[in-house]
C-alpha cells in the first residue's frame, strides 16, 4: 500500500500540476480562415495586420493582401479564437467584413 501511495505521489509531483494539451495524430488542431477586410490600401496595411495578428498566441501564419482585401490565417482554435483575431484586426484600424473557414484538421472547439 505504501509503495502504491508513493508512486501516485511521485507521479503527481513530477507532473507539477500542469495540464498537457492532448495531441491527435501527432499534430495539434489547426484551423485556416479567410478574413474579408475593409480599409486596406497598401502593403503597409498588410504588414500592420500581419504583425498585430501574429502577436496572438496560437497563430501559425498570417498572409494579408490589400489587393484582395483579405487575410488568410492559420491558427490553433484551442489557443485563440476568431473573436481575438477580430479584435487584433479592428484594433489595428481595419474592419472585418466576414470570416470563412477554409480548412480544419479537427473539429472547432
């Protein structure tokens, strides 16, 4: 009995009470969205959006283009959601017209 309790204690202690995010098939969930934007006029606008959205935890990639008034964003939906992405874009001075999901490796949480 003492050995069993010791083993449980050591396992709990070594985990340091941190939750480990489950990984499915060796990769995390990744969503890919197209964000229709308003207010972009140049490559500087693209860079501002890319920079501000990239600062969010969970963002995998951001590619904005003023010519098409859109951004393609890959992100981990377990870490960041579209509300935070919208806030990063609107906080940069641009408007979000719509989100369109292009790809999702797993279900959206």
